[in-house]
C-alpha cells in the first residue's frame, strides 16, 4: 500500500512538472506598448538541477512568434537542455519589424522603438524566473531578425557569449557603433537571396539595401574581432539534390576567442535550410557553434570598467582632414590606437604613442571613421570622427 501511495505521489509530481514544460506565452507593457514573448522550457530542465544556457530568437520582417518559435532550435533544446525565448517585434507599415539599424536615406525601420532595451529586459525576466547560466547566453535571428542580432552583438557584446545571423545584414544605421569586446559570430547567406540580397543592393524586394553586403558584414566582424584576415575555406559535403553548395569560411584567432564563421550558400535563397533535404542544418550548426563558447566574466568586467572610467577627445570634429586626438584622460600606459572606416577596414594604426596628443593630418578622404583606443585588456574607448 505504501509503495502504491509513493508511486501515485511521484506520478502527480511528474505531471505537475511537465505542465510547466513546453511553450509559455506572455506579454508585458514596455514603454507604453504591449510586447509579446514565448519561452520554451524543455522537460529535461526539470529533471536536472543545474543552470542552463539561454537562446534568444528573433524573427524576420512580417513574421510572428507563433510561427518562428517552431524553428528546429526548439526541438534541439529537448536533449541539449537549454531554454529558448522568442520575442516579437512591433508593426512597421503593418508588418512586425525590429529597430535593428536597418534602413537607408530617410527610411530607418522602427527607429523610435527601444528594442535593445526591451530585449535586454526580457532576458532579465527569464534570468529571474529560471536557472540560467548567464555566461552562456546567445542570440540568433533570421532576415530582419538577423539585422537585430547584429545590433545586439554590436551594443551588447559584453552580455552574450555568441551570435548567429541567418540571411540578415549589418544595418546602415549602426554606422559609428562598435562592440566593446570580441564576440563569436556565425553567419549564413544565400548568393541568390531575392529578399535580402547577398550584395546588399536590395531589401524586402522594394527598397535599396538597408545594410552592408553579406561579405562586408562578415568583414566588419572579422575586423572588430581582430581575427586572421585570411580564412580557412572548406567546401562542405555535397550529396543532396538541392542544387546548393555550402562553402564555409573560418576566420580564426579573434580577440576574446571570438572567431567568425561564414557559410556562403551558392544558389541559396531567403530560406532556413536543414537536413535531410540539404547538406547543412542551420539549427544543428548554430547550436554546435554556440556550445563552444562561454563568456569569461573576468575579461568582461575589466573591459566594462575601462569603458566606464576612461575616455578621450577628438577635435575638431567634424574635421576637414586635420584633427587632434587627446589621450590625456587615459590612465593606462600601454595603449594602441586604431582607426577603421565604416566597412571595417583598418586605415591607421599606431602602437607606439609618443605623447598624450596625436596629430592627424590629411590622411583620410571624406567620410565617417571609428577611432579605437586599445589597452592590454581590450578596447578602452571608441569614438566617431567625421571628415568633411
């Protein structure tokens, strides 16, 4: 009788536990607007008493959580034991979109919406409710969600351990923003994508390109992560009859272990690919990539402290070509100075700074450039200089 009673109690407990697994939909008010989300909690989470990774998933233009949350990364969670949270963008001309920095000219998609704040707040909410390993939090996004992934990678590189951008680009309105630290970066893009064109010339079939090209997006991250500029190139096995060829470019030795991996999909379109129909599974590749990386808290803390306490001055700014960089407020002695153009190309390097001021004279053509001061623990501070 006692054995039967004990078995009944266990059955009730297991039923109670499973009732909290699966998708948990919710919403809350953020800055006066209702924001939706859905959290996927695998059953295995409740059977193992340990902290788990968190994946943040971002849908494309015009999509909704109800559709995107069924992506195959959810099913991988059932055995890999991580929690997924899917967020929903707000309407832009009638279709959900993110304030991702995507835009051109006067068009800046959803520029009045604080999506960075909303998404960080959503992550905080999940952390409070579940046992999350905050050193293993990741972001992935498709299409405009890929644009938003790049924005979070740029502005929140100290928070997330790695990101994956599928068929999105680095938005034009992110110009002048640079990550505080290296962040592992994975990208997929089809050469025949008619929606977000590979060369960046067209977006959603109607407008001029809203961001850098696929290859320039990758180059931006190779530069920011300070990876080897010559990649290891692998043509993946090609056994399916899908007419696609997957070529992988791996840029190694990035700062903070921040490699960049790019899958160029020959003949690929605006689609999330997977096995067995295709030779490569985006979901399996993303999780394999993510699972390699965990934030190094000590490194993040030192960079965060440096950014908060140290700064430098550029004047005049804008400039007609001649300007001064005043480093007198920088406390570290062993520093280097690097200047990038907006495509991520290094145009100036000075690893032996002779004094507290550096004079730059007529070295650059008109445009916007990023000046970075780098110390022993990474980037200390960054600023934009405009050359007219």
